[in-house]
């Protein structure tokens, strides 16, 4: 579930292993590139944390972030 925190949409994901986490990140990368909107994220082994905000809107949450979050959810 996405939460709004510090002017960002934030969500953590946990997978069975590193390969599953990295595969998910790859799918997210293609979706983000297609939308022209890119996440701030981190990965440690089987965990991925994603933070979304719109930099050109003053680092706030916008519809671009909500649309990317929805697209990411559909990749699960």
C-alpha cells in the first residue's frame, strides 16, 4: 500500500529473492521510462523501496506519481 510521507508516495516491496526483486525493478524501469517519470528507489537483496515525487513541481506528489504508482501495482 502506498503512503504519502514527506511529500512523496512511498511503498516497500518484499520478494522471495534478489532475482525476483531485480526482475520487478526491471519491469518498473520500463514502465517509468515509457511514462517519462522515474522513481527514487533502493534495493537490498529481496527488498525494494520506491519513493515517488515530481521534481519539476517542487518535489511534491502529483498525478504523475499516482499514475506511476498505479502502473507499478499492476506489475505485481
